[in-house]
């Protein structure tokens, strides 16, 4: 198997006319308000902190998203080739009169239309029965919002007193840096016993176990290694530095955004520290597929080993206001709810910014646990290095071809483990010539859907511990449905996840940022379908995903559950992501209660409407699932591929189905299992 790799990703460069069209779109999405709109903004936000600062309010009211055009162009430059080409074509059309007429019915170029007309066009695209127009509107508005509100110079930040950067203790003693090799230096070290591709939850464990067993191990990571002292606790910079495509990774149709870590440490560096164990019903389901490990005493032992090594504990938890809201309202409603263990070793950790990396060096990512174990036993590390393919000879893995900058070399090894994650492992195997039909199929995710409650009092959703409470109120008898957690929300994320209903209304919601409390629905997908294929033009993964009918019903039920939680907690307004349904607002004269007749009618409407809009996911699984035969799975129960000996997989792509809870602990436990299988088979090393 000797498939070639081409690292030629075509550039998509916007000309001046396209840039003008983009600025006009951003100006419509975040538009300067008219005098009447500004008066309404002030009237509707009398209880909000900054109403006495008239000059600051004026600056915000008159602010245009066009000011953040260059940031949008930067974000777009990191998006997939599909996304860049689609946006480029639309901007080209909108830069011409004929193209604008075709898309909008207006004879003038888009930039020459007045602000209200441009806003009306965005609204028509949002409400169109044509899915491509819906996706177009969502993509352009989201791009505009993220670029505008992640910008520290946006007037909103000063207006509401938001500080994006977490300030850690300057006197803190950080752990030493992990040493990174260059590719040329790695090549001079000769043949390795094992090369591990990827440094996240799976790769860290495998590297530690094999190195501890006395093997010469090299870990290769395509992302950059950031020491804690280098981390920037700022929303925009965090996504740009630490996430796949800078946070712009999505399905080919743009409907699902994939928030996947791309750094040394992978998802463990940027996740919310959650250490939930796989529920019994998930373990039983997997065991029924012939995968006896998941019901074995060894799995339970491995699970405890993982939790002990990463310091999973509920000690030191401090519930911030959003988590208190979920906890107390769930208890009142009789919903099952629990404190969430986090990997802080029992230390208090209230930074609110761990999705940008843990600058306090408290979170026990693989970088600060398993990789330090591996380093102590002689493992070596490469960052900023792309593995192009696995080299095979006579049906056995013998090394990898990789590239760092302009340097491209083959590194030899007796064994290769792909821990590149559920997006990149199947693409790597496909590039390497493997043809098992299950590679890249059965992609499972946890669709993540955010609902907001706005309260009369300040909530400050960016303060305190990120995620410390989970409610499992929506799990059915077969283990499918949803759980509800609390995300950390900063201005950029709020702006992108609250429905756009015109520039004035969106600015009004953003002005009340400090009064917003978020809940995130985590679906365990049941009848949805997803695939990963290697794009032959770019040699990057192409992602397809379609939400199933049953999962859409679960989502609608979950929206109702969130509405019940917020009404029980005393929220004045409740915003679902359904653009077809107006937010519910309790009048000042009304008692806030889930029993209110008008609220009950609205909540029934939420369920009837269903869920059909875009969403995101931070958990990707199952794209190279385990199976007892090559007809069922891409990989043997031991983790070794069916087609190539000495080529293993150890990451969340092995999951037979979605885990139903945050997958880090399950992934690390499964990686222990794969490591033990490698070490136990003496012929492998």
C-alpha cells in the first residue's frame, strides 16, 4: 500500500469587490442603529449596568461589524477549502448587480443597498425554505458575529466591563517545558519501537504506557505545543491557536461546527475538564456487540487508573451562578442531577477560560500527566508535523511519512498507533491505502445545542468554574436522549449562538451579556448518520453529518426541559436557537413560573416546532469503530487494524457508538486497553 500524498491546498484570495461585499454583509449583521433603535435599546435595558455611560453606549450603538472585516478574512482563511470556495462564490455574486439580483431580487450590487434592505435580505435567507440559503445566512452571520465580538477592541467589551484575559498568579512555578524535536533531529535518532500519531487523550496514554514498558517512542502532533506560560486566555486567540482550523471546522454543508482540539495535548488541553465515566447502559450496549472488555473487571480497573492519574474529583468544586441555576432548578423539578468530577486533582479551579488552555497549570491534560510520564521514560516529541501516510510493507506498518514545514521525511518504526482523533484517524488510514468499508463510517457525535435564560440580576456567565453540574433528565430506557450541562460563554460565543433577528435586537441581547445564563444540551445521537472521507484535493478530512428524525425529537424535548429549568430558576427571558419561535418573555407584572399558562403554551410550541437549525459539537467518536469482524468494525477488539499488522488505533474513533457523556475518560481508558494489548503481544515490539 503506497498511496501518494499531495499537500497542495489551493488558496482562495478575495479581491477588493468581494471584500466590499463581505464588509456590507457584516455591516448588516452588526449595523449602526438608527436614533429610534438606539432609544429602544436604552429603554429595554434600563437595568443593565452601563446605562449611565452615554458615550460608551453611543459607540456600541453606532458600531459596525465592517470594522472587523480583516478578522473575518483571517478566520475564513483557516476554514476548509469547501467553505472558502462557497463563501468566495457568494461574495463574487453579491459584488455584481446580476449576482445580487439572482440572490436577492434587487438590481443594485449588495454594497449599494441601504442597511435595512440588507438586513431584510439576511432575514429572508434565514427564513427561506431553501436549505442552501439558510446555511448561507447562518454561515455569514456567524462569521460576522465571531469576528466582531471576539475582538477586544469591540466597544461592547468596555461598555459591559468584560475582560477577556484571565490573569494567573505571576509568581506561580510552572512545570518545565516538554522538549520538542525538529523532524530532521527525529530522523537522526534511527528506528523507533513505536510512533504515536496524535497527542490527545488516546495518544498521551499510549505513549506513556509504551515508554514505561521500555520502548523507544516518538509522539507526532500536527498542532503546536504551548507551554502554560505561552497560553493566551482570550476567546479569539484561544480558538485561533488551539482548535482545528481555528474553530472554523465544519461539515461540507456548513450546518455542523466541529470544535476539536488541534495542539499538543489535543482535546484534553481545551476541554471543560469533565471526567464523567461511561454509563452502565453504554458499557452494556458495547459488550453486547461482542466487545467483552467493556463489561470486564479490567475495564473497571482501567477506568479507576485513569481517574487516579488525571486527578478526577469533585473536591474543590465551586458552582458559579449558571451551574447553581442548573443544580437548584433540577432539584426543584425532580430531575436527576450531579456534581461533575474534573481533572484538577481536587484543587479549586475557577478561571472560566480553560477552553483556551489552562494557564494556571491546574487542569491535568495529557500534556501534564501521561506525556510527562512518557518523557520521564525517554519518549520523544514532535509538534507542528503532519503525518502524510503510514508506510507499509508486506502487510505490516513500518513507519510514517511526515512533513514539518518544507521538510518531508520517512521515519521508521516497528509499530504505528494512530491517535489522531475521530476526524483525522480515518483520513490517515484512507491515505495509507486501507480499504475496510467501516473506516470513516459510523461517525457519532454529541450535538451541542445552547439555550439561554436572561435574568433581572447579573449572572456573569464567564466567571468561575466552567462546568461543574450535569443533569441526566433526558435519557430514555435504552440510554439515548440527552444530558444538560453548563458551558462557559464569552461574548463571541453568545453572539454566534443566539438567533439573529435583526441588528437592533441582537445588539440588545449582547448588551445584556452579563445577565445571560447558558445551558448546553448534549445529545447522544441514535439515528443520525456521519462519515469522514479523505479529500483527495487537500488530503484533509471531509465531514458529512445528517441529524436523524429521532435525534431531532430528542433535541426539541431537551429545549423544553431547558425552558422548564430557566422558568423554575426565575429567568425573565428564554431564548431557544429556533429562529421560527420568538423568545419567551415574562412581563414585569407576571409571576415567573413554569405553571404560567402563557409559558405552557409557548413551551408546547417549542416541542411542536422541532429542531432543524445549525449546531456545534465538541465530541467526535466512532469513525473507526471496534468490531468482532471486518464486516462490523474498522479495527479489531485489540485496537489493531484488520488489514495491516502493527498498525493500531487508540482514540475516540474506536467507540462503537456515542458515549453519551464527555468522552475523555472513556478514551483514555480504551487507550490503556490498546496499550496493554500491544505490550502483551511480544511479537509486536
